[in-house]
C-alpha cells in the first residue's frame, strides 16, 4: 500500500498521518534522534503488521507490542493517536502533572500499551515471558513484538533472554533492534549474528524503508524466534543538531 508522507525539516520524510500528532506532541521542543529513528518502525508495525486495533486491545488473541526503548516514546504516542488508540487531545499535555502520557509509557494509563518501561534492558525478557504464557495457554496465533535499542544489548538480561528464547524455540517472538551504532561493545558479524548464533532467524534492513521493514517483520519461519535489525543509517544526520552521524543524541541524564 502507498502511505502518504509529509516532510519534516530539514528533510526527513515521515508517514503523513504521524506528522500532525508528532508536531502536536513536540510543541516547539527539540526531539533527539532516538524519537525520529523509531517512527518508521512504529508506523509499519501498526499500519501493516500488528493484528490489534483500538477495539481489540483486550482481545486475548491480539498481537502484543512491547516498547523496551521507552525513552523514545513520543513516536509511539504519535502513532497510537494516528491509529485511534488514544485521543489526539491527550498529546497536548504530554508530561503534565495530570497527563496519562509520561516520559515512558504506562500500561495502566494508556490504551494499547502492554508494558510500562523504565530502566533499559527489561523489555525482551518481558517479551519472552509473554510469548511463553501465550504458548502455555495454547494460543499459537498471537505474536509478540519487542522494540529495543542496540545499546540495550549491552545488558546481561538481554543475553539471557536471547539464549533462552532460542533454546526453547519461541516461535511467536520477534525482537526488533533499532541499530544506531550506540552500543558500547558490538558483535562480530553485526547485531543480527548475536541472535543467529542462538538459533534465531534474523534479518537486517534499512530502518526507514517501510517495504523492507514489512518484509522482514513478516519473514519469520514459524518455528524459531525472529530478529529484525532496523538500521538507522548515517544517511540521516539531519536528526542530529550537530550534523553528526553517530548514534543517538541524548539529553542530559538520558541514554541511547
């Protein structure tokens, strides 16, 4: 399908339905690269992949999306608003004392949100538990998707989750790694190899190419957990105030 687009200065193209909600959230503030780098993944998931709608957020057979990279939540909120999960006027008070929309998503306050995030490194383990729970209930249709940053893979909890999911053949789990070269260590052969060595299927694609993302996200073999590495390429330095091509630009006290 063709997705309408609009241009965000200084030149990055975002999905058209997301532009107004994101600008409403931004309200003149500067957003770091960690927000813009995730928007295309969020949009592709909610527009073309996830089997969940505002009417089915409590359906036990829905797909689940878990945002582990919670500090990049603005793009998530914008997509949820564009897709009708939350009212657009909630965006005007993001971070306010009475707002449901905090600096990290809260599953008790925001319809469609599956987990509350915070300290990095926990989302994939929660995704493993969710996939295990669905399998134990005999629910083979729902799929669990977890979005995390490449720097989160420095956390030992993710190494354990990757190994366990591979060993137990959690076929209903997809990990999406937003790779903007902000990890401290890295892996021989790239991020995808970290999953493949533990028995996952894995694909690496341009994190801003919707068709490539769709093909990768739906390309699991149905027998093993699947990883999609969405690369935030150096071709997008416009997201960074200093024009650099390094990883996330972060505000004081934040992490990639």
